C-alpha cells in the first residue's frame, strides 16, 4: 500500500474535503485527487463519495480511515519514545484510567513503583471508559485501567484485576438513609448522574432495563466521582458510587447507604493493553509486576 497516498487520504477524511486537505498539506488539489483515485484503484475499493461541496466516506473508507489513524498514531508514538530515550535515557510510562482506579488504586501502585525507580516519568490521564479505550487504541498511552462489564473492544486485552462493591448513596439524614427499598422506589429519587461515556451511567441504565423499569430521573450531571459524591454530601439526590470512594463519607456521616432488595452490585476492574503487541519495555513490565504483586 502506498503510505504517502494513505496519509493524504487520512487528511481528506479528517477534513471531509479534498480541497481543504490540499490546502492544509500545501499541495495542489488535482494532485490529491489523483492520489485518491490511485489508492482506490490499488485497493480495488471505493473509499470516497461526493456530498454537496465536500466528500463522505463509504463504509470501506470509514474502516480504512480508522485503521490509518491508528497506524500514524503508532508512528508518532515511536517518534516520541525515541525522543524520550535520546533526551533522558529513560522511557516515559503513559497511562489512561477511569476515575475509580485513577483516584483510589493507582496512587498506591505508582508510589511503590517510584520508590524503586525514581527517575522514570509517569503521566496519567483520567477520563471516562470510552475515552480511555480510544487513548489506548490510538497509541496515546501504553496501558489503561477501566471499570466495565461488557462491550469489550476486540483489539484490546482485558486482564481482570479485582471486583469492587458499588453502593447507592443519599445525603445523611435522607428519608431513605440506611433503609432497604426496591429499585423502583429508589428510581423515583432525583439522581446525580455521570457524563455520557461513563460506564457507571451505562451500568445503571442497563440495570433498569433488566428490571424493566424506566431509567432514573437525572437532576444533576457531573463529570467525575468525587464531584458527584460531594453533591450528595451537600444534600442533593442519590447516586451509584464505588464503596472505595463512598466509605469515608459514610464514616463521617455525610452520606448514607440505601440497600436494594435482592440486588448487590460488584463491578470489575481491568488492566487493558493492545492485542498482538509484545511490550518489551522494562518500565512497562515492572509496573505490571508491581500491580500483580499488590493484588495477589
């Protein structure tokens, strides 16, 4: 495959325009058009279709665009790692994580690692599960940590680490505090919800669907676990929260649990890596060993 033509195609797909891609790359529009036709001829597939003044991708074009972005992201990752080695002699470890592992598990593991290897630079990005997996697929990070039951991506390895209890919580002194109620009764309360892409939000909606009841009424939407629990502690709403995050608030009598009849919730935490990729980095493998030792 002609990688130069593939790079041009990626820019055309990104901008949905041959002329804009040509302008961005500072080459003539006819030259880009010829390269696109040659690429389609080489592959034996139609990749682009005209749409108004721009273009749209065919299903084959969508697939190629997705894979091409990953290819060029890998190229950039290699360049960045080589630059790190040249400048410092050490690789950096890039990690993406959803909020619960990032706030309540990774600090302990990273502290243990840094005590043994103080010169290694580690960067953590915290986001929702959808964003975390995208970061991993596009070589923005070396590994990822998520809380998610299903919908696993076929290009990702999921190593189970542990289960975490999840609790429904309300403000301390709420009429439902420390009570056992049905899921239907709890869903009448206004909920503090996470953002779209949050696996906790997806889980709660799926739980309601399984029990054939409407999803909760969202009274407040916040990005992040800590922000959401603080809203509950301030006196508003209910939410589904990891026990590891909520237990301190319960001990301080800022929030209280609500027990649901016949429902106990545990959610899995996974360490995610890219499939078909043997990572020989000592930084990467040593950190994996520290995690496995900590949870064994």
